[in-house]
C-alpha cells in the first residue's frame, strides 16, 4: 500500500500576506531613514552583539533533515564553540558541547554526519550514547567509585519545532517564539523535507549586510537582472512581524490570480515567502524547494553562511537529480554566492573605507529598518 498523501495548507497569517500583496498593499514605512556605517565596521559593536544577542537568544543551527534518522550526530563549529548536533535512538534532537567529559578532547571530528549508536572518544575511548549519557569506559577499575551519570555530555538548551533545530548558549533562553514560528513551517511540511545539498560560505562582510539583502526587494530587479530578477514584479512586496522575526512575500507574475487560493503549489508559483528569523537565519520558499541559511558571525567583517537546500523527497531518477542540481547551482552558486554575498563583501569594503558615514534607506527597505531597530533594542 502507498502511504497516505500528507496535505498541508497555508496558515491564516500566510494567506493574509498573500491577499495584501495581491491587492497592491505594501508595508507601512517611515519614509527615508538611516543606519550608521559603524554598525557594520566597529569591533566593539561586534563584541556587544555577540554578548547580548548571539549568546542570549535561541539560534537556528540546522534543519531537522540534517539528521533524518535516529542515532545520528553532526559536529558543528560555526558559532565559536565545538558543538555536536545529535538525534538519539528515540528520535529526540540535542545540541551538546562536542567535548569528552574525561580530558576535554573533541569527541567527534570533521563536519559530516556520523551514524552510530555510540560515540567513542578517540583519545581514551570513553563512549556516549546519542542522548549524551556516558555508556562506558575502558578499565573502569582505574576510576573507583566514578558515577557515570555525572559524566554525560554537556547539553545546551535545545528545541525542535517546525522542522528546525534551535539551541541557545543561555540556560534561561525563551523558545516560545521559535515554537510559534513552527506552525508556519509546519504549513510547508518542513519536517518532511529531504536535505539535497549543504554548503558553508566564508564571506568577508558583516553578518548584518547579509541579512539586509533578504529584508528588501529593491535590489532584485537590479542585482539579479541576469538570474532571478525577471521572475518578479519590481517593488511588489509586503511583510509583517512575529515577535522579533519577519515574514515577507514578493510577488511573481501570477500574484494577483493566486491571491484567493489556499493551495500551496498555486501560491508558491505566484509569490516567494521569506522568513528572517532573528538574529541570523533566513528561509526562502521557492516554488518547489526551500533554502535555509544560518549566519554565524566571526568578526565585524567576516561571516560564515551555511546554506541548506530542502526538497520534497530524495531524487528517484537522473532527470530529477539534474533538475535539483540546476536549482542548487542557480541559487547557491549564482544568486547567493556571486550576487548577494559578493555585493555584501563589496559593501563591507566601501563602508570600511570611510567614504560614507551612514546608509540611506528608502521605502522599499522597510524590513531592514525593523531589523536594525531590533538589533539596537538588544544593545
């Protein structure tokens, strides 16, 4: 028997944005506003953002599809500490510090997924189950009275919601907004997607310049003129906020005709939904696939960006594989790397030169205004 087809529908909020877009509505704006150039170039500002934002708030680390089966683990070093994402034998996701509790050695090396019921430290072979518990050690007689329950891996606060794995460095972090966003992502069946490709880009730009690119549509017809620009209507976009996060939609040619539809294929063919999860995650929902990008600031002028491409199911033919490869190369290698990320790097060079002391935002860059106001409020 074939498995029943899972039918997912847009949420009320997603449909409301589509209707606003189709009726020609745009976001309320404050007219022309400005951002100080030092927001992107000041090392002290970068340090404050790390201390008050990235070390305090829940962060997206990966899509659930990175670990599609129980007893999987993936090392992750992008956020400044050695981390380990795992899915234990019961299917629960965890984020641990990737550190053996014996002598502090890195438990798992590399960056690819490991599939095993236990993780064994390469130094002295202490072993851990995927829920972080110490399961065994050689020569236990050499540790008389050792209580194994006190030597589990150090777990960081973790939540899995809507097909995303979130974590925080702060034990007091509030995941309520992450779980609220999960309802929107459930509407895309994010948890049911297949991870087709992932790649980490090292970009010589401030992380906020990357976020800026996905918070306004003003550049689409210009920067992306040779790639995706012709698919979209210039300046036809709207958005709203979910707590500190933003949800936006940009119209394609069929936007007006699709406004009253609650059918995802029709809506996704007509408009592109983008989610900007504060502080540094972007989800772009294309007609038949999604790109999730996590931003990991390294300095005021450098950011790592991990791009995950999610598709409905694993390719089952050469034709399907070629289709998805073409989409991957278009966005990850073309639109993102050669256009958006390159523009951000050039912008960083310009801002660092001192040629201008502030950026000037117009009415089509309202999403940027909201984002920078949120950053300022945290500082």
